[in-house]
C-alpha cells in the first residue's frame, strides 16, 4: 500500500468552488485559498436556512500513544454515509505543528480515509493557528509593556498617558508557540534589558491558548469579540482581575482573528466535504472543533460527523458540558472507536511510552489480554450512555487482526450496552470499508436523544469537581492542593460557580495517572490549580503533572520529513 502522502497525491480533487456548489453554498460566502481549499464566511449562518442534519459524535476508548484511528473513522464514516446516498460533511480540528513534528504525526486521517491535500492540512493550512498565536502574543506583549510604563512613570502614568493605572500585580497570561519546545516551559523575561521588567514567564503550545478554545466556541465574530474582552490576563495588586478589555487590546486581538473565524472547506480522498476549524487539544482544552463549522455543516448535509479528542472521559465529556451547553448542539448518537491493540494495551500488562515501538504481544492473538482490556471498552460504552446517547462501536481493523477476536469484541460490546458494533476498514478501503458502520449509525441516529449531564450548571464548583471525579472517572474523591483550595474559594466568591469545568489530565488513563490502565478505581483525583477562563466560559482544572508545553521525544517525527528531488514534501504521516 502506498504511503499516506502518496495516496493523497493520487487523489482526484474537486475545485473548491465546485465543492461549495455541491453543498449549495452561495459563491459570495466562499473565499478560495488556491484551487482546492476555501474559507467559508460565517455570515452564511445569517441566511434563512434551517439545520437539517444529524450530528454524529466520534469518540474512543482510552487510546495508546499511537492513536486508535479516530480521525480515519470520522472521515471513513462520512465517506461511507455518502456511499449510502446520505449527504455527509466531516468536521475536524486543524493539526498543530507540535504533534506533526513530534510523536503522533499529522491529523489528516490516513490511508484511503484522509483529508487532502494532506501536506496542506498538516502544515499551516490557511494560517489560523498562527493567527491565534499572534493574537495571544499581542496580549502578552501589551501586558509587559503596560507593566513597564506604569512602573517607569509611577504616579505620573495617568497624567502623561490619560490611561488609568491597572496596578498589575500578577500576570496570568503566558506566551505561545506552535511547536513542542520543553526549553520554553519556564523562562526569564527582560533579562539584562533596562527597558523591560525582569520577571519569570512561560510558554505553552498554541493549541492550549484560551483563544483557541474561544475560536472553537464562538457563535460569530461579535461573540468572539465579546469573549476576548472577558479574557483574564492578569491580577491587580488587590487581586481583582485585569481583562483584555481593561488593557484595551481586545479589539486588536479580534482583528487578528477576523479571517481565522471562518472554517476551511477541504475534502477527503473521495471528495467528501470536510470543514477544518480550530485545534484545541482535549487533554489541556476542550478538544472539539468549532461550533461555527458544525452549524454550517448541519445546514448543508444530512449527517455531520464530528470528532471529540481522545476517550469519552476527555473530549466527549467536554463536548457535552462545555460545547453542547454553550451552543445547544445535540448529537444523535456516539460512535466509539476501538482497536484490538488498544483493548489489549488497556489490560495493564504493558508499560510503554510515546515514541516507543508497540510490544509484539499487542498485535498477536491473545484472548487473555483481550478479556482483561475489554473492561475499558465496557466502561467507555457505559460512560457515553450516561450522557443519554445511543452508542455504535467502530472496531478499526488492522491487517494482522483475526476474525475470531474481532467477532468476540463486537459481541461483547453489544452485551455491554452498545446499540450495535461494526468493523471499519476505511484505512484500507476508504468509504467502501465503512458502509456497514454507516448503516449502523443511520439506524442508531433515527430516534435521536436529548443529552443528559453529569452535573447541573447551578452546582457549586466544589461539588462539580467531586461529581466529575467520582461519576466521570471512578475516583473515590478529590484532593486539592493549598493553591487550588484558595483558588476555588476565590472563584466561588467571584460568582463563577455557574461555569463548567475543563479538566486537564492525561489521556492515557481514565484516571489522572497514565500508568493506571483498564478501569482504575479507588484513586483520589489530585487538583493542583484552578484558573478562570471567562472568555471561553469554563474553569480550567489542572489534575496532576499535565504539560501545557509538550517536548520532543528521542525519535521525533521531523527526522523523516524532507524535500525530494522534485521539490515535493516527503515523510509526513
């Protein structure tokens, strides 16, 4: 089989305007980027057109570091639905350069189920992530400049500038870069420069910026502007919040994001339409693509297949408590992606880290490992059903997988409460390998279902934490650090109890500890810090040592990426 990038180049692509015509999107809302991509103006949502489509939410079991093919399934399912005569659009996130050059590789899918052209998808696309980085770092620069000038001018600051003193006491806002760079996790700013204030700072990856979360949650440009104005950048000496509006930088930040608020129209290797927008990670943000992309797609297709990051304890939970609560979007069913190797990896018999080769036992027949790891799949089925959703299990087939083990897993999945289970061979066969899965999804989505929540919005923050830890993860309780305890009290005093939680934790376990595989119980969830993300509309909760700036491993992916003798990019995966 050809490499992903070779298959991408062998694909026959529609011109972007022809793809828009197929979707009945008027040309005045289509802004081409080259021949095969286009930005879709969100003003399209002001047109008098009803949402006719059903939203299908794709999630997964607890994944291995290699991923279980969730994006392949998302795209393959959308292609399979089209092959069944139902128009479908896939909505996915934009890849971050950090994982592309690190361990995981790109996020364009793979094989015969990918977004094409894949090098455009994985490298820069239409520049949205760079726009988020520029807007974020503008606020950071504005903060440090204000801090310097207020200190330099002292009591004369207001008289000389006409601006009120903000009396910045503690800066909350880091800087960002879209690259895995562990050396930037802690930095000293202004060192040896008399025109800057020397202080300790840090960088996070751009996908972890609150602006990225806001971009995915905003309903339109004016909502984006209002949310950015509410972002808390710093605390004054008296502890009161200093917002982007207070710093008078919110308007300029929005201007930098004016083009980024428009989703990018692309296509799969079978010309199935794809809307690519925003890229928040699910372990340190809410892990879902944009509300705007979903809303546009729901007006122009029978089915919209969207993907939530990592397992149901991560992106799916955040879809319901953050994205669905704020937008009103309601999935018709959940597709839960699993693989034989992923189930066996959850047996607890292995300890391998990102960047290492998977143990040979994961790909060899082994009923004992399968039975041990099956508990994880059962838990995720039950977890998705807790939100009131019918569940279809999509079992991604690898070439080495045997029929006996595959059939056993599908039978067990149905016994565990899944409405149905189907093999997906989209990687090897494209949409033709996902038609059985498409049939199962069509049947499951007929009735639809109103979502249920694990906690009501009115519940106090402390009770939300306990509920999510115990019902959402299976913990026996929560342990707050002294810092987190003080922050929790302050947030409640500031009237922010109504906000949802956005938990930052490992994706490699249902718990906070990546070494606890399967279905951990009896653990206490540690909470190190709580931060108000008032623009995004949630409380960010740091559970254990979660890195908001990843690092490159000893065998990074960039080693394989190059240019060939024809000037074409090679080595992307």
